[in-house]
C-alpha cells in the first residue's frame, strides 16, 4: 500500500500520465467532432496508424517536425474524405465503412513502410520533439515538472481540446455541427448543407486523429513500428461516450485512462509485480476504463441523429 501512495504522489507518475494522455486527447477530439455531426468514425484506429507513419516518414526524409505533423494531418484528412464520401452523401453503413477504412489505412501504412525500407530490420529512429523547459514555470514545485516540461505536442493537445470545446459550444459553426447530429432537418430548413457540415466534421476530425497517431512517432517513441497504436483508437471511441460527447469530460477520461496505464507500468516494478503475471497489470487499465464507462454512460445523451443517414428533402 505504501508503494501505491508513493507512486500516486510522485512527479514522474503524473508527468507520464499527461504524456500518455496526449495522443488520446487528439484522437478523442477528432472522434467527438465526427459524432457530434452525426457520423460514427470507426476508421480511427487505422487513421491513427497512417498518421503515425506519415509523420514519421516525412521527418525521416528530412522534413521539420511540424511539417511531419502537417503531413500526418493531411494523410488523416485524405482517409477522412474517403470515409465521409461513402457514409454521408452515399449513406453507406458507418460501421462497415469505418472498419474498412481502418484496414485500408493500416495496410497502406505497412505496405508503404516495406516499400520504402525493404532492407531494414529494425525501425530507424528520428530526433523527436524535445521536452520544453519554460523559465520560471518549470521551477514550480510539482506542477512545474508535470505540466511545463512536456513536449510542444502535449501542449498542442490541451490547446486543441480547448479550441474544440469553444468552437462546438460558443460559435455558430459549432451550433450548426451539433444540430447536424441532433436534427439535420432543422439545419436544412435554415438553408445550411447537412452534407457539407458532416463531411467537413469527418475530414477535420480524421485529421486530428492522425495527429494523435503522429504523437507516438514524433514525440513518444521516435520511430515507427507495427502495432504501435495498439487499440488506442478504440479507447478513444469509448472516451467520447465516457465524456458524454463533451470535450472537457472526454479529456478527463483520457487522463484517467492514462493514469491507469502509467500506474500498471509502475506496479509491475513493486513487490506485487513478483506475485502476479504481467498480463494482469496490462489488462487493468482497460478493465477499470470499462467499469468507468459503464458508470458514466448511463447518463449520457447520445446525439439523436448519430449513425442516421440523411438525404436532402427527407423528413
């Protein structure tokens, strides 16, 4: 028990939790935008993979880090365009299209990797984003190392969450996007394009998902390897539900899952780790997240038109 308290009170634990949560925040915000507009994007897992690969490959070929992030976003938006085209104007099954996009994006990433680096046996490394060291702020006890010694992409994730919340709930554009996911007929009655709003939301949201994937290669691991996303996309879908389709609550959910993940890594190094198989620690964050999801989702209000195709003129 003392080991647990020591971990929970340590600076390194909370710094790691925020770092682990960063890619989840990007991708969760992207999924939240899609679902608020009425589209369930199950392509998130594959889009994160293609984002991780595109960002890493761009930097590996000599591009600056921020250009690598831009390349990742562009790749995600391209697959978002594919998803949006098939599900919005054509009205195809969002489940089937999303899973298809995940398989296509993942396979494309692996094929492109083997095509570009056929003789490589171990993933080449790049120079990733370095942790910032902000004067004065970094010297604040506890909060300094936790918050102000993160990489620029971590701060970008937190800023992104704030911008998504502001746009969705404080601007006419956000109102229109939310209305497209609640009552698309009312949006059409106002002379707005439901198709345009939904497609735009999916494309932008997919771009953010890909940036979340690029965090893994440009800020966390400094290289690309197969299975690196490791189910994070599916977790982000659950985080949207956990957050009741609100950015602030979704960010808290991402931090909660990240804290569970950081905790299980450290618990494996305690005496408890000698008595339990490591698989028990690996599955603990997911079990705790499922429990939290069950408790929180009972009060969640799903967007009324989520996964409901809309065709102009229909009532």
